[in-house]
C-alpha cells in the first residue's frame, strides 16, 4: 500500500463510520482442470476468490480485522487456500509499515454437523489501520453462494467476476437494487480436451457497485436482510461432460416435497424414526411427545435436513434441529398422531424465494401437529418450550408443509405473549431503609426464554432475575417444567431518599424497574418492527405506610390506549398501605416502520410514570 493510498483513506473519517470497505473483489469460477465425482458424474470444483481492503476508522472498528470462512470437514477439495494478508499502519515518520499474516494468526474451530470455520485475525490492527486480505475458497458443492455488495459498513467498490460453467447453468439475480453501476460480458471460446470431445464456449461476467451506504443495523428488524444489495444464483441445469445429457433444476414445490420424501436425510429419516417407536412408547404417550424432546439435546446446528442417521441420534442423544424434529415427527406418526414436518427459513436469514423452488431455500424444520383441539407447532430443538410453543427464530414465520406431491404454505402463528408479572411488598423503617419482597411470575414466551437462557439452572435463573443480592435466598417454582408459569421469589433492600425535614421519597418500582427503552433508536427507522412475542407487563405494589408518617403525595393515575400500546396506572392510599397497580402491553407483535417513533414515545411515557415517587411526610409536620 502506498503512502498516497493510505492518506486518501484517512479522508473517510468524515463518514463517521467505524470502518469502510475500500474495495471487495470476488472471483467465482468452476475450475475446468480440477474435477470431483458426484455419483457417476464428474463436475468441476467451485472456486471463490476474494481480495479486499478495509479501513479501520475507530477503536470499535477493530473487529473488522477478523474474518471467518466456513468449510466442510474431511471433504476434498473444501478449504481456504492461498491466504495472504497485511495490516498496514503509518508510523510517526510517515512511512507505511506492513505486517504480514502468519500461520499463528489463523485457527480452525469445529462448527458442528461436519463443518469447520477458518478464523483469520489480523495482527496489530488499531484505529487508522488498513487490513488487506487475499484468499481462495474451494468447494465440491455445485450450488453457488450469494455475493453481498452491501455490508454493515460503507463500501466504496464491490465487484464480482463470474465465469460461467458449460456444465452447470445458473441465473444471476440482483436483489435489493434495481441495477448495477457497471457490467461487462466477455465470451471465451471452448477448446478441445482429452477427457471429452469438446468444451463449449463460456462467459466471463463482471458485476460492480460503487459507494454503497452501510446497511442499517436495527433492533427488531426481522427479515431486513431481504433488503441487502446482493447477487444470488439460481441453479437452472447441469450438463453431463460424459454423455451431454441435460438435467433441469427447474422444480415446482410439489416436486421438491416429493423428492424430499424419498431422501435419506428427510423422508426416509422420518420412517426410520418411526421404527424406534416401541422403544419410547411411554415417552410419547401424552402431550405430543414433549417429554421425548427434553431427553434429547440440540447441538446448536440449525439445518433443514438430518445431519446423520437415526441410530447416531439415539446413541448420542444429541443432534441438529432437523435430527431432533424429524425424529420426533416419526415417533408421533407411529403413535397415531397427525405430525408433519414444516420447512422454513428462520427469522433474520431472509425470506424464501417462492419463484425458485429448492430444498436449499430452507435452513430449519419444525413439526405441525393436528389433533382434536386444533393445529399446533412444535420445535424439539427448544427443550424448554411448552406444548405448541416455538422459539423466536421460528415463531410467526412462513413454512412449507413437507408432504409428497403437495404445496401448502402455512404461517407458524403463535398466540402466546411474553407475560411478566411483578408483585412487590415494601416495608420502610424510620431510618429510611426499605425491605422489599418480590414475586416475579413469567408465562408464555417470557418463561420459555428465561428457562432457555439459564439452561434450566436454578442458580443461574435466580441471578438473572433477582441479581446477585437477591439470588442467594431466592426461591423458584417450575424452573424445569416447560409450559407452566415460572415463579421467582426473592427479597432485597433499598435505601429511601430522606430529606432534611424527615420526608421520605420512595421509588415504588425500584426493585423491578424494567430498565432502558428497547426502542432507543433515534435515527430514521428503515424496517418494520418485528417484536415476535407481544409483551404484557403487570405490576402490583403494596407499600406499608411507615410508622409516624402519612402520605403526602401519590403519582397521578393515567390511562393510554391508542392501538399501539395500552398503559394503565393507578395509586390508592388506604389507612395502612398504598397500593399501586400498573399494566403495560403492546397491541401487536409487528408494526410498520412509521410506528417506531410512537412506540418509543409510549415506552418512555411508561418509564416516566413508573419512576415517579410516593412521598411520605412525618405526621407532626401536618396541620
């Protein structure tokens, strides 16, 4: 890197970004001189070259000095090759100091399901650095990965060169934008080869985009990834190098379902699981096999088709999301239950392209159970979900019912809310110390998420809910009983604000205050708000009036209900105690982007009301 290039990159600080991609150049091709066998057919190895430079513009941007590349383990020729990289910095004398990548800067980690991840961490990366990487990733897979022009940071130039393959036909489709900034097409003449008679002509295509803004990073954005500017490749056909026979990849969803029903990692896996029914008959009797799901463990791998054999799952009691769900589907069918796998793309990974039918369109699977009470959806990978409950990644997503020769799309609707009830009792002594007893009751999605977050550990749950102070004496109920309300009881102390004249100012919700506004984004909102599980928060606080005191003032009551949210607040003083009741809930689980500012305002209003104090005054000061 030259001094001039480095100094020009420094001008990018005015963008205010953590980092900027100076350029990202990709090179997709199938290597005609390097082949592997797929069954009885030879196919060229896929090669994805990458050359990129990234300018680091802040301490937070240092994280862009790390790259990760997934690849298949024990699968020639999968891997990352020809790795070369440098970290460029400018020293005090204005000279560019380039530190090369070393083998010690690279590591490999197990990603599960036969996959590994090559991690590259650049050395000496700091504010002002430029990292430069060149590498090639090779794969035996004939499906091509998408090319992302847009990233989470600004991109000055992003370009992909795609060399078509005469034996594998793809249709490039631009997503997230109407057109490229520049394109180029070049024809390369075929040549005579020894392995077969003649190689057809092929194309070299160049697609480029310039000055792409950072893709907005927003909370509760759902499938905002659909809007990322990217190039996807839809498979169309394969051509046998030996015989010239053409195989079309154009499918209907009916055909996809029929083919899946015959495949070892899907339909035949369900059939194999059904043969295990007799061994686990007692476990599946009752509520749709939920107890079976809790005897198996998810290994964290999320896929739509099984990763191994049924025998492997039975032996290890651990498997991917598809292993667990297809296994349970087979058991339920053998037990006489109407259970069908449902394929989906999980939240945050983009929508299914309906116009391009393929089993590769999906990355997870759940189960649809139909009984006399209606339709329920189950996910055996979430062992802390109650019957009919789905985790956030699957809830309210669209799925394809996987039955042969059918096409039925369903919404994985979830009626459950995230209920959080807070009952608080407060006794204040004359020294201004409040003894607080709390009963937290979680139900629905709130209980499922808490159980999952703490792994069913009572101690972890107590610390998560009661904090370090209250955890030691906390008591929990139904910690490891999915589908039931989860209850945590604990006590703590709080110091009450005491004025010089003896007046006490008590924050009634201090021990259970909900915290910061989750709708804190102040910039322009781009994407719809996808909350997943509608929150319902209920508060009931009972405050014993301190001896020798009377109530001086109470927070005013209020009620707000506008189709966005509902909030009620009422404080009543009795002879011996003050009772405060409040409830906050959202009306929907999804809102348009235009509603975001009002969501923030309503939540701020709730936080303001809950922060208002109850004031007690010594009786001798009253007339």
